[in-house]
């Protein structure tokens, strides 16, 4: 959790401890001195608040601990448990106040002795509690802490309770002896009502109810990420101040793994920004898009089969789809086994496109992983360069340069660069460079492989 959030929660809780202790003691002493049940009840309420604040101070420290081997979702729910416990104490207090007030009314207890002191204490208490309730409410909203929210609600009830006590004391001063007891009952009713409100949200959190609007915000944030096709099932729950989100996200099946990983990181950033604090479990569901080409679909079928293919050509001949593929297999495989692999790939393609599709597979040996080599001698490089220049002399491929030759156990590997007019097509350049490569291997049978790199001759355009 962010250090600033943790510090804010702890600082606000600490201030509440000092304020609760001071005001509870003051109200209790004055209440006993004047014999006011309402003021004593309010002091006891504040004492419960003091206990709640001490619990809150401890709880926010525990809830900020990171996830561990036993608590995979962190320790945030301890705040909900503590809030539920404090609510229980408040209801016990409310019940005790009602019983005491009923006994006062039944037995006709002596009304409290009035002076300006209890009114002054209550007005100061109202001011202090109003400030504390606002500070705690802001901190709870900023940190999404249910423990601080419970504390804020307690102090808000103290404000209302103090007003009720002032009214009760005022009625007693006017001669209504029942005013003090009725004010105490009013305090109990407010405690019960406000506890019910907080108890509902706390229980909903413990039951993993999705926070209001979180589902819509998370779904919209993920859908806005580039590359996301749609969002399937999405679940949200709160643990402390963190939104834990499980989402099945539909992505194009043609995307490579590194692209999917980028989408996942962007989705995490998007939901964190939308919900302030979020932990996203992202399950990628590959789907076929409507604009997926035939070639892309064939490549996906081969990739899912663990096969290496290239040079996929697709034609529409009289309304009939024809597909031609170069399939690479282990060069040491018997042709019978290689044919079975090719036949299996063709069968899967027909399953996807229909039985009337025409599929032709050209089987060729998979290029082996060549061993490490060493640079050939300068004389050998010069000999190879001269041959390449000679082979290129009759066509538009020219300026043979950057020739490298390596000796390996499998044979010689030749790399070279060349240039062609910038307006010539890729197909024409490829065919002419292939011809040069084939000529080089005919001239030097020890050459195992030739790798060329064609560049546009920008001077030729001028």
C-alpha cells in the first residue's frame, strides 16, 4: 500500500485517540456531578468510541501489511471485522442506555442539577466531534478504509447525541423531569440507527458484494485498452481499500504472446486509474475477429498445431478457395511420417474452412540450428565477394557489399548486402537475389546457406 495512505490513516487515528479520551472523561465527570443520565450515556458512548479508535489505530497498521503466504489478498478485511465488532459494542451500549432511561422514568429519578458548565462542555464537544468526523470521513474516503469510516460515523453520532443531551437538559430546566431520560433514549436510538447504516456496508464487504459502480468502471477501462476485443466475465470485490478484479478478456488469437502481455499491463494501469487502487487478474481468451484474413487463420491453425509454415498463398479460383503452404519438418523424418503431419494440417484447415477448400502442402526440411562458426580468411571472403559481383553483373541487382563468410561444421555461411532500384517490386528483387544465391551455391558446393539483404539504391532514383 502507498506509504502516504498508510501515514494518513495512522495520523488521523492517533488524533482521534487523544480527542476521544479527553472529551469522554470530561463529559463523564460533569454528568456524574450534575446527575444527568443523558450526559453520562453520551460519555459512555464516547468511551466506546475511544475503544473503537484504539482498535482502529491497531487495525489500520495490520491492514496495511502486504499479502503473504497465508493471506494472498492482503490483510484489508480485518478492517471490516473490527468495524463489525465496534458496531456490536455500540448496540450493547444502546440497549443499556434504554434500560437505564426506562428505570429513571419508572422510578421518577431526581432531575439533574443544571448550570452553564454542562452546556459549555457539550458545545465544545460538538465542535471537536464535528471537526473529527469531517477529518476522519475525508481520510476514509481517500484511503477507502472501513475502520476509519466507522470511526467517522461514531463521531458524527456524538454530534447528534450532544444535541439530544442539550435538548434533554433544556427540558429539565423548564421543569420537564422526564427530559433527561428521554434525551438518553434519543442517544440510544441514534446509535442504533447509525450503527445499522455502517453495519450494512460492512457486511456487504465481508460477503464480497461488488462496490457500487466498480463493475462498470472496470469494464469500461479494460475495453478502452488497445487490442481488447471485448470483456467476458468480470468480478469485483473489495479487500480493505483494494479492488480485486478477475476478468476474462477477449483478445485476437493472431496476437503474439508479447503483445498479449502488453495488453495485460495496459489493462492493469487502466483499472488502477479508474478505481484508484486495483489488483487485476487478467485471463486472455483468444477469439477470431471478423476481419481476420484467410492467411492469418491458416497461420493460427499451424501455430496451434506446433508446426512451422511459411509462404502461405491464397487464391479464389472460380469461387473455390485454394491454399498453398510450405511446411517445415525435421529433415531426418521418413517421408511417410512427414506426409502424415502434412495430411493432419490439411485436415484441420478443411475443418475450419470447409471440405471444399483445396489445400496443397509443400514439405521441406526444417533449417537446423547451425553450430557456432568462425570468420573465414580474408582471401576466402574476397573470393566469395568476386563471385557475387560476377553473378549480379547481368541484372539490376548491384553494389554487392558487406560480405561476410563464416566457417561452421555444417558448411560455409555467407551474408551480404546489395542494392536495387527503389521502384522495383519486392517479388522481382526476391527472385533475382534468389538466383544469385543459387548460383553461388553451384559455384561453391561448400556453401551451406546464403543470407542476403537488399536495399533501395536512392541514387538511382535521381
